C-alpha cells in the first residue's frame, strides 16, 4: 500500500532528530503528488520549524502549483496552537493541501484532535491511524510523558556471563569498545542519564556521550544524603546536572538540587521531579540498587542488557532480576550480546 510506504518515510525522517527536540515529539512529513515526493522534512531542533513547515519549504518553485493537489503524510497530528512556532494545521489550510494522512493523534492537551478538526473544517480530507502502533513506538517517549505524567524510563546494565554487574571497591570493566559506543548512542537519544550515589562514588562516571554525536544528556544523580563530593565529574560544567536529594533545593550555575519527599520511594519521587523539570526520558545506568528501585516501583518501560559472554567473576554484585518482559531484539557485538526488552 503506497500510503504505508510514505508514512514509513515519515518515520525514517523523524528518527534523525532523536534526542534533539524533546520535550517535543519527533515528527517527519512527506508531501506527495501523483506518487512523487515533492517535499519532505522533519522537526530538527526544539523551538525550530516543525516537520510540515520544512516539507512545504522544501517544495521547488516549479512544483508549488501542485501543493493544492498533493497529500501530506505526517507521523503525528499537526499542531493547532501557537507555541514556539505557529500552528502547522493553519499552514496546511492556507496551502490548500488536498489530503492529510496521520499516523497518531497528539495527546498534548493543546492539540489532541484540534489539529485534525481544523483540517476537516477547512474541507481537507483527513485519514488517521495509519501504522498507528509503529508511530506510537517511534514517539513512545513523548506519549508516555504526556499520558502517564512521568519520563520514559530505560534501564540499562552490563553484566558478566555469570550475571555479575560489579565488584565492591573497584571498577569492573564489562562492555567492549563496540558496545561502549552503542551506549553513548543510547545516551544521545535520551533527555537525561541517571546513576545512584554508589555508582558516582565508586566509578565517578562522566555521564556524557563523547563516543557519539548529538546533544549531551542532562546528568541525574540520586544522592539522598548528599554524600558525593563536589569534585566528582557530575559536578563539572560539561552539562547540566540535577541532584535528587532529601536535604536541599537550589540552583548554582549548571547544577540544580531538587528535594525529594523522604516519605515516598525515591524512584517515584525522581519521576515526579523530573516530569516537573520537563525531562521527557531517562536512561538509568546504575548501580544495581538504583536499577532495582525502579524495577520494584514498576517505573520502567525498556530494559537493555549487555552481557559479556567471555567474562566471568567469582564474586561480586549480582545483576538485577527483572520480572516478565517482552523480547524486542538481540544482537552480538564481538564478545558482547545486547538484548533489548520492553515491559508487557
């Protein structure tokens, strides 16, 4: 079906902006006339022009008379409100686009059907729900953030062949050079990266994506008693940091301390506080206690496990044990196996 071909092109375009537009969704748009793409675009940066605008602007002057006879394919409902940019639904009405095909309705309250309504009121033929499940997965971070009022949570850890995640008092290097770079790619795709106090004290991680291109994530530290010294990497000026704790609330430079309610589970408070900070997604990298706290609170959406099939350790910290998961993908990268799951 040709409609599906063009919608999948929208998805492909949208993915190019992963990690660059949050808390906005990633969106691709393709304008087609007589089975020929005459314009296409995607939302490149937060606050910049939306996908539909870029698709219209990409139409060559010679093809502009074709716009009123063309179909606009877009992975998410065109916006209907003035935000950082004018409403895309109004643009499509002004350009007299003949037909609009949409994968997903936008759950954001200022849109949520209003864009579709504007188009239909103007006499534009609108088709919705094309490849809806694939579109949801593409924007799973945005949908989770807006429907569950919390960030999309990805739990990640590396383990030895016998299920050890670390050794007390020393840093255990598990991942190889290929999966190290994969992890940095994952970091570039999320709004934030989180570790617990023990990982910060023992490993002093940089929490950046220096082995991959793209924007650096916000660094999150769970440190209830503020035990991590300010000489740790997470306190440098390389990127913004948020310190979730039970004692202080202030901002100094690029560091923000947020005070959690000590009467509630810390993982629950992390989700509440980061939602209030407009953090759409979080990659939780450790340690075992922190990862387990999210599993026990049932606050996670994906689990990604890197297993070094050639490394065993006699004693150490055992990897978390997740409950029932749905397998998504497995790939071998040298000595490591990367397995990805989602929650049922």
